[in-house]
C-alpha cells in the first residue's frame, strides 16, 4: 500500500517553545509560566496546563491519541476525494445519516457562525453536536456536544472505538485516512452515539471534496467568500465559490451571506440546479441596525420570519453582526420559518442565545493594562475586518501588533491590512511546521511598515513581552494596547502563554 507524505510535525505542537526569562514586569510572570507550560507539555503531564486534562492518566491517554493522529497525513496536505471518508462511513454504519445537519462553508466567519447556530439551537432545547476546525488550544475543541468541548475521556474512547474501522479502511485504500478524515469520522460517530438532535458542521477546506461533505445538510450556509487557499480552490472568488457550492444538496435551504458578484452567481446557479431554496443576506434577511455596547454590540436583526430587536451580542465588529444574521437565518430555515411556519422564533429565546455566545481567539481580550487582544485573522479579508473592528471598539493611543503567520498565506496582504492601525509590529513565529520564518516575515514587514516600526522576536514568549513593554511606554492609563494575530496557532499559543483556558 502506498502512503502519502506524512506530516513532519511531532506529536506535540508546542515542543519548539522554550522557557522565558522575564523579570522586568511582575505581570509578565504569567508569560514565563505559560512558556514553561508549553516547553514541558511533551514531558510529564501537568494538571494545571490550560486546555489539558487535569487527570494525569487521561492526559497521557489523550497524548497517545494525539501522537497517533499526528502520524497521519496532515490536514493541510490534500488529495481531493471523499472516497476514503465515504468508505469509513460505510464500515461505521453511516453515522452521519442518524441526525439532520447544518453544513457551513465560506472563507471567513465559519467558526463564529457555527458557535452562534449551536447556541440558538441549544436555546430551543435541541441537543447539538458541533464540528469545527482548527482548534485554538485543545484538539477536543473540534468536537462539541451541547455547547462544550467533548470531554478528553470521551474523545479517547471515540478514537479507540473507530480505530479498528480506520485501520480496515487504511488497508483497503491507496492512501491512509488523513488526520482530518479520522477526526471527521470521530465527530460523526460521537454525534450518532450521543445521540444529537442536529449537527452543526464546518468544512475544513472548500466543500465538494471536503471530508465533511459525506453529510447531506438540510441547511447549507455560505459565509463571505474571499481569496484564500487559491492554490487549491481557484484564483478568483467565482472559482472558489464553485468548490464551496459542493455542499448544496438537492432540496436543501441555502443561506448566503453577502458575496462578491461572481461568487453569488455561481452559488445561485448551483442552488437552482439542486432545486434548493435560497435565503440571501440583504434581501430575505440581514442586519437592520447595530450599535457598540459594553463588551459587544446591540443589534436589530431581520430574520426570515420578522425582526428581532435588542439582541445583545458579546462579540465585537460589524462582521460578527453579519455572522449573527446568517446564523439566525440558518436556524430559522432549519425550523421551517418562512416556509412551513409563518411566525418568527421566540424573540426572548433568541436574545438569550446570542447573549451566551463566545468565540475564543476572535477579538478576545485576555489582559488589561495594557490591553492584550487576540484575533485569529489569517488572510487579508479577515485582517481588514479585524482592523475595522479594532478602530470601532478600542481607543488605543498606541497599538503594537504581534504577528506570526503561516508561510502559505498572503502575508503581505495581511500586513498591509494592519499597517494603518499598528504603531509598531513585533514579528514572530509559532511552533507549527507551517509557520513562516520570523526573519522572512520581518523582511516583508519592513517593506510594508518601514524598518523603524518592525522588531523581530522569533520566540513567541519574547514577542509578547516585547510588545507589552512597548505598549507600556505610553503609561498605565495612556491607552496602549497589543493585538496578537496572523494565525489560529499563534493565537492559541499566545492564549496559553497568557493563561487562557
């Protein structure tokens, strides 16, 4: 049996980070502790590590599973086909057919939208399963049951349950199942075993040949499409939409966020071919009004069944308001609002659901004085949305960027989007094998920002310390801040260094 090139990453994604030596600011001691945490994760289990199980035996078992998964073909290496995952579903007894589903694709906003959909469904007393990627801190985040990450014990049990079937499919296929395919099989099996009333599933990449696409979503959601993964999905938004349109199944309801014209044309054509019902942001639903509020924003949303006023969303940015409108329309469509039932959803339940939403690593404040914000923007479109939100929400007199990006992204476009709001930028790199070398990133940053605004700190802990020190030069009450961005991995590691859970 031939085998695709394996991911060169080791079992521990943080094994490249070493201990920080921080003495200048007592508050920075948390970074030193976090750095020790990352450095020692590959050794003895620690009960106080954010994102890790408290029980040493459970932590050991989870690490063994993570090691086995990491030995597989990495999720960033693709062979466009659903043959292997379909074979796994077959031997598992088609678990993905055991529940209805809402399937989500798009370029940006998928995970936040999925979390909002999950919260809404849960508020209406439905048992939910959510599958999203990548994770911020713990692999268990990818599979959620009733709004919470699957317990580590259950994650390990699920893997061991499906492992014999995975090995069976491995033996029958030209290539072994990939990391992402196995996780997808685990999610679908866990949802069927629970069982859930509805699954909320985010694609990994694209749509047509994504491993998640063995489900037939009752509702297909397409968040805004922009240029990303152009080497795999196409060089125009229309071409990318063609791949993402693959999740639209016959008779489904398609909920479309605002799209570029060429993408909208492709999606509408596919919906027509599938005899699907279409709900479009700006026509059938949308954001009526929004205003900045303490800790978030206050919205009036127009859904498929009418208006929902005074909806508090504890997330920042206009893009999150639009994600909320899309999520609301998706849940209305799932319940048949606007089709089988003319009345809207209960407004108070909708308000309660949105007020409970959290989206880690999306304009998340993890420290005060100076304020440190984490945001997982990793492409130019996401960076532009984040920059706009930062200007709307925060009144920083001096904003220091900490940027660690992946080498396969449009890094120049990302930096150009942040240039107007960053006073200075500290470039760094995360522990992923995909990370762009800090010096290579610095060379691009100098072209965008100028030499006097760029500092290079290859270690993330040093970069955080340097950025916080620069922000503090404004004085305790002068409004300096730090924004950590460029990659979900960078944000996740920074979150751990800063003591997030």
